[in-house]
C-alpha cells in the first residue's frame, strides 16, 4: 500500500522545477502583443485620437491639444463637439442645431428656430461670411449644423453647409491639454 506521506529519510522523487527562463519571456512577450493588439483594435474601430491643428475652437480646444473621440455614437445633440474631416484635415466643431431646426445668422447673431441664441462660452459674435452658405437653412433628417467656438474666422457650416451626421468621425470624449511637451 502506498503512503501519502514519505517515510522518514525518503525524498520526493519528482522535485519542483521552475519553467525555463525562455518560456517565461515568451509568455510575457505574448501578453504584451495581445495587449498591443487589443489597444490597436480599440483605437482603430471604437475610439480615435488626433492632435488638433487649428484654433477655430479656441478656448475649448486649443491648437496642439490631443482629442480622443468615440466613433460608434451618431446621435448628436446641440452643444456636442464632433470630429469632422474637411478637405483632408480633421477638425473639431460644436453642434448648434440638429435635424428639423432652422438656422439663421442675422446682424444680431445666431438664431435657431427664430430664437436668438445666448452662448455664454462664446466670446466672439456670430456673423455670415460674404461667400458661404445662404441663410436661413432648415436641416433635413440626419443633418447637423456646426460652428467653431472662435467665430471670427472658423471654417464651419457657414462655409460648407450642414453636415450629415454619418459623415462625422465621432463625438469628442476627452481633450488632453498640451503643456509644452
């Protein structure tokens, strides 16, 4: 009969051996590769990241800020910030009107559905551009009207008109302020 405990003076015939170093290194490399692949897939299909290259959203988004956006949400509301691609350059713009709204820009400023808009975080007046979109404009289903926060010279819907929501790259989730690095 075999005993569960060795007799005094007997040693265990199978000593515990640690796996070789190369197996540990291979396991570590595989874990790092799996994490990198997951991170790459997330930032390819779910999230996006880019460095803002214009000052048209100052002071909300400054030139040089890193912008992280969510690609899977296309239900936009007024005051959401979107990432758009205009003439090959990415830009961040703020939604001011959605489908069914009528946007007008008069000498008094921005009006949505006939109501003048009070925008406490916008420090410049909203005016029409001489060569740009004709107002008033009523947004169709699936369209949004976007403006830059720095209204004096922003390239936005006053230039290129309403944006189809499906053409937006995503909704801004986070802005990482560049601090001289």
